[in-house]
């Protein structure tokens, strides 16, 4: 009985303490980024690259106006979408912005930039033939 009483008091204490916990607001402005990624993998083709570019740029503007940074990966994803569209300059700009904001991504982003460059060179060679 004493054991049950102690557990009961502990349970009440935990419940009371959990009522005081506040949730931490998101550090980043996520916008539609997570949904875009989900759609890309679960429903391929549901959002073409031009729509994703539009939505990501709108989310970046919303993040700036809310005073929150965009999460890691947004500029990399944007760079990838620009590469799909064939806009090398915009792609490189977005990739570079990802590296500036998240220096730990530099090796990954450099690899993506290299692959985009090689892909564009292959397109140029193929279209010239």
C-alpha cells in the first residue's frame, strides 16, 4: 500500500510538472518545404520544377518577412529545381547561398554543383549534334 501511495504521488507530480512545459517555437520558417519533399518522393510529378521554384521563393520571402531563417536544404533544393529547368546561373546562386548559410553542407553542395555542370555540358554536346 505504501508502494502504491508513493507511485501515486510521483504520478501526480509528473502530471503537474508536465503542465508547466512550454513548447519551443520552430527555429526555422519551414513553409511548404517539407510538403514539397514529401510530394516529390511519394507522388512524383505532383509538383513540377517551375511550381516548386515559385513556392520555394515565396517561402524564402515569407521567412525573411517573419524574421526566421529558412531551414537547411531549401536553397539546395531550389538549386536542384533551377538545374532541372536548365538555369545554370540561378542554380549556382542557390547552391552558393546554401553553402554560405550552412557551411557544413559545402562538400555535398560542391558535388551537386559538379554534377549539374557535367549534366549541362552533356546536354550542350547532345543538342549540338
